[in-house]
C-alpha cells in the first residue's frame, strides 16, 4: 500500500485536499435543470469552490440581425417578439421607436400611452418570472406557482390587446396594430388587484425567509465600479446603488408625464436585486394606473352598449361559426365601410402616409387609399427612411435595450443591431461566481434573469 | 454639456484625429482615426467634463453595399458611450479597411469590451489587437466565414460538424 490512503486508492494519485489535489472541470449546461436557457458554464472547481468559469453562449443564435437586413422594416417586428420572449412588447416598441427616430416622426399621444401601459405590463410579467424561477430553484416552489398565477392574469391582458400571449407582434412603425379593447382599464385594475395580493404573499414568504436570505444575501455581489465597467444596466445596476433608468434619465414616450420612483439597493448582491425587482413591479403598476387615467382620446371603439356592432367583428364572429343571434343584432353596414375604422386608426397611428398603412376602409374604398396601401406593401417601396443612423434605447426588463439601425435609403434596414440588456451581466457572470461555492451559481444565475433569445439573438 | 460642445471638445483636443462629425437625428457622432481611437476613448472616459463611464454598446457595420461607400473603407466599428454622471451620449466610429481589418482593443478601458469585441470578430471578422482571448462568441469554432458581412449570403449552408473526441 505504501503511503497511500484509501481515498487515493479509489480516486487516484493526488486526490484529497493535500498539495497534490487537482481541480475538477464540470460542465453546467447547455441543458441543465437550473438553467433558464441554453447556456454552458465550464466550471473549474477546487472541491466545492469555483476557481474559474468560462461562459459559453450562442446556443440559441437565430441570426436576428441578419434576418432583419433581408426584409422590409415592418417584417422585423415578429423577430423582435422572440428576442426577450418574457416581455416581448418592450422589444416590439423599442424597435418601432428606433425606426421612427430614423424617420423623424413621433407616435401619437394615445399610442405613446398605450406603449407605456403595455411595456409596464410586460415588465411586471418579466420580473414575476425572474423572481418566481429563481425562488423555485432555491426550493420555494409555492412562490413559483403563485407568481406564474399572477403572470397569467397579466398575459390575459396582453392577449386581450394583441390577440396572442407571447408572439404578439403588436407594434408597427408609426403606431400600434390596434387600439385597446373596450373595458380594458377595468380588467387591468382587476388583474392588478390579484397581482398585488400575490406580491404581498410572496413578500411574506421570501423577504424575511431564513433559507432564502442565506442563499441570497452577499452572494453574487459585484461592486458598483465593476458593475458600471461591465456596462450592466437595469435592476442589477440599481441594486448596486446607481439610480440609472432610461425611463427617467432620457424619457421617451409618455414616461415624463407619469410619476414613479426608481428603487435602488446598496450591496449589489442577489438579495438586493430581488428587492429591487419586487419594488419595481409596484412602480410599474403605478405607472399603468396613471397612464390609464391620462389616456387621451378616451374610448374610441364603437360602444357595445349602444348595440352598434362594428363590421369587422361581425365578420370575425361569422368566420368562427358563431352565427347564433348575429342576425338579430341590427347593424348598419355601409358598402365602403366608411367611418368605422378610421377614427381608431388615426388615434393610434401617425398621420404620415409614407409610413403607416391606411385604414382598411380607405384601402378598399378609395383609389388613393389603395395606391397608398400598395406603395407601402410593394417590394422596393414601403417605408424608406433617409440615409443615416439612429440609436434608440428603452428600459427593458433587464436593463437598457438599445436598437441601432443604419438606413441606406431603401425599404430594408441596412444594419440592425440590438444591444441585448442581459449580455453584459452574462459577460460579468464569471466575476460574480468565481471564488464562491458551486451551489451559489444557481441563485446568481437566476438573479441575472438571462433570456437566451435576447442574449444570442 | 450638450452634444455639439462634446464634438467641439473632441475636435479641439484631437485635431486631425477626428475625421468627421455629424449629429443625425440628435445622435452626436465623431469618426476617429484608427490610431487615435484608444486615446479618444480614454479621453472620453476620464475627462471630468465628459466622463463617459459606460461603454453601452460596441458593434460594427459592413459598408460593402452601401450607396457611395462601395470603395471606401469597408467596415466601421461603432462605440456607443454613455455618461452616468452627466447623462449624455456619444457615438464614436472607426473606419477599417477590408485587407487590414484590425482595430485596437478597448478591453484595458472597459472589461465589457471583451465580449463585444469577440462578437464583432465572430460576425464581421475584424481583429482586435491586444484582446486577451479573441474567440468566436455566438457561433461555434468550426463555423466558416463571418455571417454579418454583406457578402455572406443569407441562405448559405454550413458543413455539418461531427462530435469531437
């Protein structure tokens, strides 16, 4: 046997904690139960301590930027849904606003408020997912279920407005696809009531929870200077005590007309990030409530109480086979559909005929409308911003979401660059986890809220 | 400090090092000589009036098929800077020739440049001198070509890669 211990016989020469110990390489991912997306961390471990980590991304690369160059401006909108698929509306609006900046136009007042409302609803659902998922990974499964329940209420709102839950494609350059539905404000208030209850429960379950705090306080911390050097924005930067928020620093849309606070932390650790996100959801709800109150234009849609049903939904119901009782509703349908969509369309879209498709009654009802329609649809025509470049930043759920678009004067973007808000924290992930225990990777990674769709594009 | 004043400050400091400036749609932009870019970035970061302490974004554009730019320098490396203390933005650009597609690395100034530059190398094939670890970021090692170059066809197929032993 010589001088070898039993451990060395089993595990080989130099095992154990003596001077001859070797580091162990462990692959976390690309597919791992505690990874929210596909990402690989090559970890070099000394016992249970992380010595070195190499983060490998790109498993969800879908050539977003290349695809954007291949089609007209509005064709990129569905791709932007899939960037951050937890809060797709913010991406939608960010891209549309960047093209608007390139064109030198500004969305209508009502559209700006709609964008604010929908962005904030998205932000809440994003934060709910982030906190819920990271709590689940630490064993708090109940919290996850509660939060997903609350997210469901918000996604129902999103579905009401856009017709889809995830791949919403709601924004258009120069406006939005459609106006808010009737009775939306009431639904929002109801959903927020439920969400607030969930948040209160979660607050009680997690914020002072011994197990949760043991795993979160002081873990994954990054100093303020380092956070800035890594260009990290959003909740992670605010958790380090810097109150930078694009909505406040360089207000866009209607954010300068609503009141809200920017919650900040102090230590920049996982626990502060959690607290910042929790506080931000309340602020987002405040913003939505104010925006709904201030929403200019008021209800535009045809009033259902007045028994006047608009032709479009009449046709829709017929297509779905819901013909029962339809004929009993007296409607007035003019042959050219005049005046039924136009006021709504004007309220949410800019008046620029070179940018926004005309309302359908114009397309089908007048030769000018038809020509206008085709001038925007035909290959080689469409939206043609003048030569130049523009960078437009919005506050995404994870930080500054920037779009940089270069136009060559044709109907296709020459170059679209998306600045993904979760790339900088991912680049800094090795700094956050090195020197800590391997189990701490899970809460730290959860607090970054990496969305692979946006990271890998 | 407003954008015009920043551009003025840069041109007065670097003189011929600033090739051109413009402010399309309110985005103030300066095109910097490649040999001066690191100095310009450091100046922007450290000057008390500018204090651009965040490298918000770093990307590149291939101008191969841009009207009237077909014969000029093919690539532009684009730096988007933001100042937290002063709340202003600036865009710096460096023009890079195709047969000498290199730029100095900004990693000594901002650690985040590491990943941004790896992505540019991956997507455009521009090398960054002094970069500690210039690997592809999004694509895999065996990938051939640089997909965001304008002469890379959008429907190009790549050979299948078998498992490595």
